[in-house]
């Protein structure tokens, strides 16, 4: 894997991978490729699973913000028998416009068989 790339990036070039044309100038802040909603959702899921080590159930929401994306991800917190009593967690993952992780937090924890 090329330096500066994360799994799932494919051929997409990140701003930090690009050559600066003039060595005396700094790269402009806007010199990065913004990710689409689908890419942000996949990246949010990938990063929260990598950080927590928990099993993912799926993406529950995606919302654009001024600074990037908020991605809702549901994870299995604790596997139980029967599976209908598993403990689940709903996490909110914050990404910047380029898809890099800014932070995350667990918003809710609940039993699989229980409704809202």
C-alpha cells in the first residue's frame, strides 16, 4: 500500500500525496479531493470498526456539515445468546471534507430486541 493512503482509497489522491509545484510556497488549504456521501459513509464505518474492534451492523445515517460529514454507525457491543439480546451501540463518526477522522462518540447503547 502506498504511503499516505488508507485501505479503500483506490486511485484517489489525497492532498498530502500531491507534489507541491513551487517548493517555496505552501499547498493551498483547498487542495484536496472532497469525498462523496457514499465514500464518507464507507470511510466512517471502516475507521470506527478499526478503532473499536467491534462488529459492524451497518450505517444508519449520513449528514453533511460545514466541515465534513457526520456518519451514524451501528456496532455490536456485546454478543449474547440468543442473538436477539445482543447489546448494540450507535456511534457518531465525524469526518472532514477529505474523509479523515476528526472524532467519534457513542450516542446510545441498547438491546437488539428493544425498539425505540
